[in-house]
């Protein structure tokens, strides 16, 4: 039946009212985003083209900060440290998170307790994690080396030997994999049991079921965590700064723990090179965007969705 002449205007009026109500509800977030995110980003783009020390007014210098950035050897060192840490930590966190989630998914009792126990370390303040790193990985009397000594293994100097600084930070990052475990566990609960039953009928063992059924079915979740963990690793700051740069720490291992975000922080708040720090921030933004884009292009074909598309 054709719509009456008053129906269409009434529907447009209803849509307008609903849109206005929706905007009203999300207006606190919009205002917060504009003030605390959008404006600082735009302002940092301008500051990156200036010489600004916080005390005096910014003076426009064009692209000099970016020229200095590409000539600064510390930038290359910080990028190498950050990339190496990311390559080491992200796969390790994913594998450990998946293993713990599989254990929880197969548990029949006290699942809620262990789920909470795995997640609680995530609530630990990052500064405390950095201090905990120094206590656990102390080369002389740390708990990790004491445990290795039980098996006759002479533990390395985790916090002073540049070779072992980043592996120690990677191991310490496993302290907070609880959130990833919970996310993967929720995804595992969504895998149809019929698939496992069919695989059992065909004689597939646990390992084959995991590789052929579990991993493909939860691949969107793993892909999401892969992207998020990579972005977080590229911005690593608090734990490494607390352990190796806080309280006047000047050990020679500092260079091995000099992540990009730490160098950016030093330029901005220790040396008051705010314009140069803004240029560093924009370089980091571009690097993260580029790496994320490559990850989408390279890994999306390995992601399986229920609709059958990859």
C-alpha cells in the first residue's frame, strides 16, 4: 500500500529525534575526545614544526626537527630496541595466552577461580611491575636465578647484561597476559562442539584438533590480539623506564632498554625539547600505522570467519 503523505515526514522527524538523543548520550565522549585527544594531536603536529621548550613561546623552524630526527643515532637505537622487543614479546604473549586459555577451557572445576587468578596480575600498576622485575631478575639474589640454580643452571645478569635485558623484559611482560587469556577463553567457548565430535569420530588427536579446528575458529580473536599487542609493545614505556631509568639508574644496560617511548619522554620532559618530542611522536604514529597496515595485508588471509570469508 502507498504511504500516506504524512508518513514520510513523520519518519524523518522520528529519525531526527533518535539521532539527537543518540548524540546527546555520546556527547560526553565526543567532548572528551575533542579536548583530550583530537586537539593534542593537532597541536602536536604544529609543535613538531617549532622550537619549543615549554618556558618560551614556540618559534617556527619548519622541518628542522624531522631533519634532526633522521640524523639522531639515539632514534635508530631506540627503534631497533623497540622493534626487537616487539618481535620477541608479541608471539610469546600470544602463545602463552593461548596455552593458558586452552587449559582453562578444558578444566571442569574452579574455572572461575583460575580465570580470576590469571587476570588479577593485570591490575598490578606498571610501576610496580618494573620494580618487581628488578627484584625477580636480579643477577645476584633474584628469585629467577635462584630457581635456575636448583637445576644447576647459572642464571644470567638479566638487568645488567645488555644481551639479557630485553629477554628479561619479555618474560616480565607475561605477568599481564591475563586479559588476553580471558578474551581467548571467551572465544574458545564459542567454538561449536559438533566440530570436535566430528573430528573425534575421524580419529583426530588433541594436537590435530587444536591446529585444524580451534586455531582457525578463534583466528579473528588471535588476529585482534596480535594487532593490539603489537601496538602496545611499540609504545612500551613504564616497566622499562621504572626498572632501568628511574631513581637515577645509570647502569650501562640503559642503552639496551632504551625504547622509543622512553627516548620521546626524555626529550619532552627531561630536556624540554617539546618540539622535537612532537616530531618523534609523529614518527612513532606513522611507524605504527605502517606496521598495522602491513599486518592487515599479510595476515588477514589466515583469518577465518564464520561466513567462510578470510
